[in-house]
C-alpha cells in the first residue's frame, strides 16, 4: 500500500477554507423580511423619541412602553 504525505499547511488550508451555506430562497426571503421589519421598528422608535425631544426642548422626554411621558 502506497502512503502519501500532505503538508500541515495544506491540511490547515482545507480545514479553514470557508464553505458556502446553501439555504432555500423561501428561508432566505423570510430571514430578510424579519431583519427589515426589525430595522424599521428600531428606526420608528428612534424617530418617536427624537420627535418627542424636539417637541418640547425644555423638558426631558421619557419613553415608557412606546408612549411619550413628559
């Protein structure tokens, strides 16, 4: 039986080479939609806080459960 030797560098290269992950389009679309919804929600909350601060510059706005309280 013939033996062949492989260098440690070659083994390391094979082991650490990034492998593509294949996911169905429907799953990718669902994940994408979730990320977009979360981002939109965060932007909306930030706008509400910013609007509350701009509406009354003399008082500090406190956001509790998405409701603005002076």
